[in-house]
């Protein structure tokens, strides 16, 4: 037990040292840029289009269906316990944007602008994923329900990852990349836990990325026609867990 406590102490000591070093690195990186909007470019569609095409084709392709089944069976043979970290990690990238801003590491947009962009992205992502789930009626790998396609957790994670990337890629590129690492991990655990097929995760990732890109493209028009008045803005963000369900709560007052 004593050795365990020493290891436990050293782990968190090193974690604190790493986080402090990362913060110092970010603070000495490129200064926060002025508010700018993402301009549409066809090349921005390549990655989400590839992911979504794979997901759609896999619905009818016997070969891709076989890949889904083989991956599920392979994981079943090696899995001892399930890890529900994906219920929380799906929200980590988007929450990171607000946490970083609250500790003084400013991103691309101010609180009001980024919050409206995030809300737009989430609305697009949720409407798309829920609509497809109700239409496709694909059974989950664990047989628990018929709403497997696409993965909502993965869509949420990748929407947040793209949000983090857009807000911080010009401040510190590693911060932006970290969101995608977390999102990829979320997708992996959806497969690992038997909740989704590989094609569900690919489709969810594509939807999430495209939803956030679309939100940035749309925002200049939304700001011009719907949000023209300048007001003071306050916000609060916090995760929740009630024993059965988890999520993240966000309140913004203009």
C-alpha cells in the first residue's frame, strides 16, 4: 500500500508539472487573434465527406458490413470490462474551449460569438444524427436497440473537436489537435463497449466535423440578421451525472 501511495503521488506530481509546462507554452505562443470567421472552401469538405461516405456505403455493402462484424467479434474476445468514459469524454473538447478562456488563454472568438457558433453546431449535429437514427433503424452491436446509426457520442465529440480546433489552432496548434485525439478515443470506446459499429462512428465523426464547419460558415449571416445588438454576456458550464445519464449543462445570458 505504501508503494502504491508513492506511485500515486508521483503520478499526480508529474501530471501537475506537465499541465503547468503546457500552460506556460500556450501563454508564450502566438497571441490570441482577433475575431474572424471561417470562409468556405471546397477542400474543407474532403475529410467529413470521406467519413460520411464510408458510413453510408457500409449500410448496404456486404464487405463493409463484414468488417463491422469482424471488429465486433474481435473485441468481444478481448474485452473483460466496459469503460464508460465515452459518456464524459464526448463533451471534453467543447468544454475545454470555455475552461481555457476562463483561465485566461483566449481563443479566436469572444464568449457570445463562440457560444452562438457552438449552439448552431450542436443543433445541426443533433438534428442530423437523430433524424438518421429514426430513419435507418440499425441494430446496435450489443442488440440493445435499433438506433445505432450514426453514433451521437462520436458526433458530439468531433463537433467539439472541430470547435476547439477552430478556436485555438492559431493560438497553439497542439491544443487544437488534442481535441481530435479525445474525439477519436470517444469513437473507439463506442466500438469497444459494443454500442456502435465502425461505420456508425465514421458517420458520426463526419457529421460532427461538418456541423461545426457549417456553424462557422453560417455565423456571419446569423450575427448580421439575428444578433446585431451588443450586450454584456455571462455564462456557466458544468457536467452532470444522475446515476444513469451523463451530460453537460450550459447556460448563457445576454
